[in-house]
C-alpha cells in the first residue's frame, strides 16, 4: 500500500515553509473600533480623521443643494416679493434644523445595528433576537425594508446626474454658446466618479475632504457677504415666517414644498453611510461645519433676490462676485462630483446589509479599510448604478427636468424610516408609548413632503420609481424564494445531528476515542463577534458544544507531531472496500482520500453530504464539515482561526471545522484552511490531489399551477433564474476547480 504524506509540523523544510506562508497570510490585527462610539475622549486622532473624511463622503449632497434649491422653489414665480423670499428661506432654514438636526442627527443616528445604519439596520434590529415582534410582523418588516432600500437605490441613480448637471450648467452664465458642452462634460465626469470607487471610501474621503472644506468656506463667505447688503433676511430664523408663508401662498406654497425638500435630499444617504464613519464624527461635521455654511448661503441667496429679483434665473452663481464666476464654476463642479459620493457609498452599505440578511443574492463585497468595517465597495452595483445614471442624464438632459424626478423616492424612504424607528423604540428599546407618539410628529412632516412631491410623478418622478420597482422585485423574489427553499429543505431534506452521525454510520465506538476530551472548552465570552453567512442549503444555527464530540486542541510547542494522530490514506489504485452495515441503517463504500463538505450548521450534517451518501453510497475515508464564519474585526489571528471538533473512532475520521475570518480578508483559499488544520491541530490531510470539495448545486423547478398561485408562481420563476446565477451561497471563497464536485439537488417549489 502506498501512503500519501500527511501535512504536519514534522514536515521539515516544506512543512516549515507552508506554516510560515500561512501565518504570514493569516496573522493580522484584531482590533477594529466601533465607529458608532468613536468620540474625542477615546481616540482623538481617529475621531478627527473620520470627521474630516465624512465631509468628503456624506455631506456632499446636502452641501451642494444651494446650487439649485432656491431656483427650483421660484421656478414658477420669477418675480418674488420680499415677504415671499423671507418665507421660502425660512422654510429651508427650519427644514434643516428640524428634519436634519433634530430628527436625524440626534435621534435616527442612535439606531445603529452593530455600527451600520440605513433601512436594513432598523430591519436587523426589528427582526433580531431582542425584538418583541411576532414572526409574521418580522416578515412584513423585511418586505417594507426591501422596498425602502430599493427606493433609495433609485434615488442613487438620479443624485449624481442632477448634482453634476447643475454644476456644469453654470458655464452658460458666461456664454450661452457653451451649452452644447454640458452633456459631454457631465458624462465624462460621471464615468470618472464611478471609476474611482474601487479605491475605497477612506482614500476618496481624504481626497475629497479638503475640496469640501474649501466649498463650505466659500458657501459661508458668500452667504455672509450677501446678508450684509440686506440683513432683513435674518427674519427667516423666525419660525412664524415659514408657517405664515404656507398659509398665505396656499396651493402655490404647497407646490413649492417639493423644492424646499431638495435641501435635505442627502439625509437617507447620511444615515446609510453611518457605518463608514460613525455617529459622533457625522454629528460634529454637521453641527460645526455643514449646517452653518449652507444656512448662511441660503440666507445670502434670499438677500440677493430681495434686492435684485432679476437674478432668480441662477441665484447661486449670481450671489458670488463677478470676478469669481469661473473659479466658482470649477469648485462647484468638483463639489457636485463629491456630492454624488454620499448616495453611492450609501447604496454600497445597503446592498452589503441586504446580502448579509438574505434579502439579495450574495454579491461580491470588498472591504476597503482594515480600520473601519463599514467602508466597502460592491463592484457589481457600482457599474449598474453608473449605467443607470448615464441613461438618466441623457434622457432628461438638464437639471431643471431632473428636479421633477428628484425627491419622491427619498420622501418615501424618510417616511418608512420614521415608521421603523418608532417600531424600534417600542419593540426593541421598550420605550413608553407616549415617547413613541411624540416622535410620530415627524410623520406629519414626512407625509406633507411626500404629498407635495407625489404631484411630480408624471413629470419625471416615475423614472426613479421604476428603477426602485425593478430592484424591489429582485430583492423580494430572492427573499421569498430563499424562505420557501429553507421551508422545503427543513421539511423534506434529511440531515443528521453530528452527535448521532457515528452511530448512524456504524462507527460509534466510545471505547476508542480519537482524542481524550479536552478539559477546557472555548468560552463564548472570549470568542470573536461573528456574522453568520446565509446559505440556501443548510440550516444556520448557533454553535453549541456537543458533549458527545471532542474538542481538538492545538499542537503544543513541545509536540513536533511525532505523537500526533496519523492515518494511512488509501491509494486509489489499491483494491480496498470497507462496508459499513453494523447498525443496518446504512451501507456504503469508503473511498480513498479526504472529502470536505461546506456547511452553515454547527450541529447537523449539510444536505450535500446526505445527497452524496444517498446517491453514491460512498463515504470519504476522512470527512470534514467546514463552516465559514466572518468576524466583525478586520483580520483574525492564526491562533484563533480554527475550532475543530471530532466524531467517530480511530478508523473512521469525521471532523467539524469552524474557520473564522475577518471582514477584510478576501479570496479565501480552502486549501490554506486545511493546511492550517494540519499544522496547528494535526488533522490528517493528504496531498492536494487526494482532496475533494463538495458544494451544493440546487436547481429550482416551479410546479405551482392555477390562478390562485399565479403571483407566487412567477415570483419563484424569477427566483429560479437568479438562483441559477448564484448557485453557491458562499462568497469570497476560492475553490480549486479540478478538485470540486457540485452535487445537484432538484427542488420542486
């Protein structure tokens, strides 16, 4: 019999080289700060860096709204009176103070789910273990969250278009002959904007932040300069001016609310980007830099229109001195490019959270920072949004036309966010219902904004709604299909408790354990916080130490592997067959080599293992169930990488390996995990050619008939198409193609 070598610490030069290579690749820091709690008291340097970087990412949208808000409000009234100017500016000022400062900066940012913000953060809180909602209510919350996220993605395709167009159109203030260059310049800028996303939020933020500092300084300076010419505009700080304006203007004032809302359109992106920077850096940037600057500029534009109503065509550029026209155009173009960054990074965060919660296919997510877990890049979504943005830019052609399409989706998301936040207050934080009702005052504001913007639906808002509808259909079909698939597998597919597997296979010999049970077990207090990755074929459950399994300890420093457990792997050319039939439960052939079955369960066999056993009646000589976990730290030290449990006896080896990786570790090679298990825990691993990886390949066949199941049938049809594009649920894993076997399973739904 020819024996295949086993990888262990005694492998001399080759073993040492492998061990060094693995440790070099895997041994990294585990300290990742919780951005939601970062303040000057615990880390001043990081706090200032995040505060500075947030200016280049989060506040670009709100910060560039002065380019088009005032002009949009008075688009139907080219000769506003002084009282109308004061009233409109007062609406903007109090919109910023009440909605942005109080509602979002103070309250909404408190609702983070492990540092992440956005609609899915609220959904995660409401569907988590601490929520007091029933199962049916949690399903409803999930569907509403998918809808809100889809609406924000629809807005994400419009924001870059209107922001860049509004800035580039400033060139026509110098010469109308330059109008033909607006669209070509805008298209080039949009393509460049999406191209640089691959470099990461941190680098982009630090690059953009100095420009935004200059931008906000210019906004503040121009605003204060113009206010000195007509200080009466300061009456806008009186809230009665806003209320009386709506009363006086009646229908016209109601229609202008849609323009007023444009001053806060970056709000949901602000919340969705929470994971990139944290609540305290965001609050500091808003209160001390962004809010004073934009308020001053709105006041300055109001003062200009009061004195010179003829400047209403473009009050922003006309507010600046004539000699600064071209520098202001260049600066505003740069600022609007940055403004688009807020919604783009927000969409990245939403898609990542949706994938983690099982609301979207497992798209590739790249973490671009080893310090901040929320800084990510999603290539597939980046290019899809870019194509949509270019199509919208070419379709509408100008920021004036796009203004009609802008706002409806964001209003809807704000309304949903308010509802979900109230549910979090009541069912997660257990707040008194009186406090919940007091926060419900914001619903009145949200509905007022939504009604004013809904009028613009046929004028262009339908485009954003259509985009949102497409993303919602994809998300809902995936969610419904995954839920139906898990229900089917739970009812019809067989699994075996790992503690019972040796007895089922007839290899349960307690008198001959592989290793003596370790006296100490890994306590949950010292374990890494993990995010379980959803999969379609296995049951994801909490890991609990089974008393019938043995914890495999690491090899001690004094053990060179000579006394470690060794086996002789059967060579494929040897004619050896081992039939297991001692319990009359199953009879199968033992095949040579090592079989690795990917799983998401810690206590049960994966479905792919049961399929191999049932269809091939074969069992690998050594079987490993490999579960992947992803910790909320950038990297995991090699000493804490693996947790291994053993089952069976000295002749039949069954292992369950839990491999933990950090969020910034990409392109995980499963062969490296096996090599690490061999070198650190003396798990028997043969040569690479004698290792086979088994993965599920589930095919969906929709068998529903009849008009009563019409909608569910076609939802599952769409799901089956998407499922074929993503047959394997795990992400960031590299499998050797010549050693991987896809085990098919036909599931009738």
